[in-house]
C-alpha cells in the first residue's frame, strides 16, 4: 500500500462543533456529514461514521419512499425528504416510512453533504425581449443566458436573493452560482446587469464592469452571503 494512505474514512476522528454532539445523531461540519458514535461537549474529540445505513430522526408527518433523496436539517438535527434552503443532501431513503413515524433509514453519501446532487439543471435561457428583463432563478441556474436586446440597450436584473436561495436545495453561505451571459444582439445594443433585491455587486467593481456590449459575453458569479429566511443576500462578481 502507498505510504501516504491515511485511513479508509468510514469512521473518522473529529472535533465536536458548538453545542457538542450526541451519539447516534447526525453532525454537520462544513460540508462533512457523519453520525456521532459518542456524546461529547463542544471542542472535544469524537468519532463520526461517514458511511452505512442509519436510522435517523425525521419529521413525523413526512412520508418517505425508498429512493427519496434525504436532506439534513442541521437546526432541528433531523432528516427530511423535502429540499429546503439551508438543508444539505446526505443520502437516500432505503425503506418506506409513513406518517406518523419518527425515524427513517438513510444510506449515507460517503461523508460529503451537497447542495445539489444528481438533479437535472434547468435548460439554457434565450431571451429577445423589447424591454427590461428580470431573470428567474431557474434561468440563472441553467448556467447560460443568451440575449438579443431587441432594438435598444437593456437592463437585465438578476433574481432576488430570496428566490435564488429558495431555488437551491440545501443552499449555504459560500455557495457560488455561475452563469454565462451572452449578448448576441444584431446591433450595437448593450446589456447592463443589475442585482435583484438582497443582492449587490462587489464594492471594487465599477459600473462599466456590469455592461456587456454586443457580441460579447461575461461570466457572472453569484456568491450567497446569507441564506436565513427574510434576510437572504448575495454578492455578484462579473
């Protein structure tokens, strides 16, 4: 075996986050999800299991079917089958669990929780609107927006932070959405980007950096900075 091999990674040594951990309960540390094998206080060492099938607490009224994607609600320390902003994808259900049941059986993804896994992303968007445009969250998540400004310079406003966060299962602070915006206009018509409510451009960007001239494109990066309900926010880098 190579000399730089560390461990199989099924059970790993970790440091308990704020609030400590409880044996048999899920623990989310950044993007790392495991099930605690002991109960310890914050900052103490513990072992977390990153693989296998586990019976985890669930919302009693939820109905789970085998194969459902399962998300971790880190606030309430339970598993859910409804994707919601702030939840992280941790695995799949292996056995039906009806209403009411307090637990469900989950096959963990190996250790790493994810915002989106295996979902088909929306299609690329093509716009030719004779007027200002407000892009939807789905259009941004599709990754490509091609625009014809249709007769004059246009302003394309990004979706609100609340709508963007709601459209991303398991959205977390630091998640970055990338979208290529192409101005394919057949005349000298500029496309100007604007941030939606709750969003803003990086302070070091000038207004001219938000303008996309005819027959050019710009890679737009949107970084989530707050995913709390009614306080959602993002910063745009373009």
